[in-house]
């Protein structure tokens, strides 16, 4: 049995906004957003050197991810 603290990355969601003023096929990042993080302390059980179970003892901290916003052009030129 081992107690370990593990930090996991929470991937940022991506939101795409259609922009009729920008040419189709072009895009730009309006807000880069940010990944979140979650740090949890686990009690890990091993049998013959192999992890057999993992139990969360406490969540130390969590930072929510911030959405990445991408503007996608929809304007068509003839």
C-alpha cells in the first residue's frame, strides 16, 4: 500500500464561432483558453508489484479549464 499525490491535466474545451465577415477557410484564435489541473491523493494497493486498486483519499486542489475560442470564417468570395 502506497500513498501518492497525482496531478492530472483537464483538457480545455474548444468552442468554434462562425464569422460571416471572415473569408471561408481562415480561422483565428480569439481566446487561447487554458487547461485545468486536478491534484488528488490516492491510496494505491499493490499485489506482487502490480497495482490492483486505487482509492482517492482527498482532492488537494482543482483548477477549472478555460474554453479556447476559435473564430472560423464563413464568407464566400465569387
